[in-house]
C-alpha cells in the first residue's frame, strides 16, 4: 500500500488508542468488521470515503483532523515537521505539553 495509507492508518490507530478503544470496540462503533479496522490501521487497505466517514464518526473526530498536515508521500524528501507532528499528535495532551516544554528549552539553550 502507499505511504499515505500507512500514515492514515497510523493516525486511526493513534486516535483509537487515545480513546482507550480496542479494534473490536471501534469496529462496533463504526459498523465495520474488526479485521477491516486492523487492515486500515496497518495500511493494508485503501478505505472508501464511506468507510473513512464511519471511522471518523466512531472516533468523534473530523475529516480535517484525520488528514491535517499529512506528510508528503515523496520518500526522497521526507517531511520532518509532519513526521514530528504525527509522533506528538499520538501522545496524550499532558505528554504533548512535556514534549513542547523540552523543545522550547532546547531552542532557548541554542540561543545561549
């Protein structure tokens, strides 16, 4: 599958984990089969717009949230900022703040 399928699948998994849901629980909320959710999360399936709509409704997020700051699929020029965003976005809010605090301290240190 394409890099975009893997990135979107990872985001689905991150949002599901943030909610504390199993694949089975998310599948039930979405009206989809749990093996399909697993395939989406691993980037093995290209989802239809209808399936993505069911997933974002089940996760209680918007299409925009799922697709925002989507990294470039051009692996020759990786989008480092987008990769950082995806990593931090997967963390709970308290850990996101801790990462931000560390980055701010590093930036301030470099100014010295």
